């Protein structure tokens, strides 16, 4: 119980620091830049909001996942891209400016699309009689924890750019460490069932991770988007804000089993994104 309470208290703090770090990298121009890249931005958002949940639903059904794990997968699919995508995009010669724009817009839109996708997933996989939908109060709680730190970070970037520049690297390091701790906490919470969960959801998570990046990369190329922008979209689609997904699973839906897919994904994506980045860079 004590471990559970500690994780419950720690998660909002960790998510707040991570979102603050994202805010330190954003400006109002990042939201306006969608006008500069309308085609690439629209395709990226379409992949994130429509194709990805559809692919994830297909994987959950095909593998016959347990209801809680299936909802955890859908929760992951509905979560926006993480700031880590910007780094991987840079290392892979992607269009980082587009990455930043997509991260900003995705994070904002997810405040509305995420509850919708999660509630539909609860209804489909668990059923109306057993599901516990995200209530308005909980949605507003997530809204505050995500939007407020981002806004503070953007204000610091706007009015104290030197402070933002100095804080950027330490906050990024702290964010990476906090992500590791969040993943470790989520897995320890289900340590008794962890081996069984890995056997059930390990392969589906890996398949979803690989397909996410491939969808994000190949769909834009099919519509003649520039390769650098396709790389950026691939990274944006393939790297999710796992901390947000784990937070919602534990603090909002209060089902630790639902946090296992995001936790496993958070571990895998660092390695698969590196391999994917090497592949697209050397094509």
C-alpha cells in the first residue's frame, strides 16, 4: 500500500516536470507553424489520431488481449508523442521543427481525443456494466497537470530565455530519469504478475511499436511528403508520452494492469527508435 501511495504522489510530480521540460522548448510560433507545413502536419495528425488507434485496436483484438491490457494498449495509442521524439528525429536527420509543431498540437488535441478513445475502449473491451469511464473531474485534472506545466515552461521561454536555456538540459536529464523511475514503479506495482503480463502483451507491444513508426514514415511518403518530414512524423508517431499513459492508468482509471503496456513500450521504444533512426538515415 505504501509503495502504491508513493507512486500515486510521485506520478503527477514526474509528469509535471516532464511537461515543463516540453514547455521550455515551445513557442507560440510552433503552433502557428502548422500553416507552414499544412500537408505534412495534417497527415501526421491523421496518423496519430485515426490510424494509430485503429492499428492498435486491430492488434489488441488479433492477439486476444485481456481487457485491462487491451485498454492499456489503447491508452498508449491515444497518448501524444513525447519530447524524446525531437531528439531521435534530430539524430536521424528528420525535420525537428515539424516534430516540435506536431508535439505541441498533439499534446493540445489529446486533451480532447484521449478521453474519447479511452472511454470507447473501456466500453468495447470491458463493457458498460464494468467500465469506469474517465469522469469530467478527472479529465480536468489531467488537463491541468499537462497544460499548466507546459504553459509555465512557455512563459519562461518567452520572458526569461536565458533561464529557459540554462534549465533546458537539466530538465531533460531529470525527465529521462523520471521516466525510468515511473516505468520501474509501474512494473514493480505489478511485479507478481509481471512475467505473465510480459508473456501476454510483450509481443503485441513490440508489434505496435514497430508498426507505429512504419505507419508514421510510409504513409507520408505515399502522399509525397519530403523524406525529412516523413522521418519526423515516424518518430512522432512511434515515440509516445508513456508517463501520461501510466498516470491515467494508475491515477485516473486506477487499474495497475493497464499501466503495463505503456511501461513496456517505454522501455522498448528507446531501442527500436534507435534502430529505426539508423535505417531511415542510411536509406
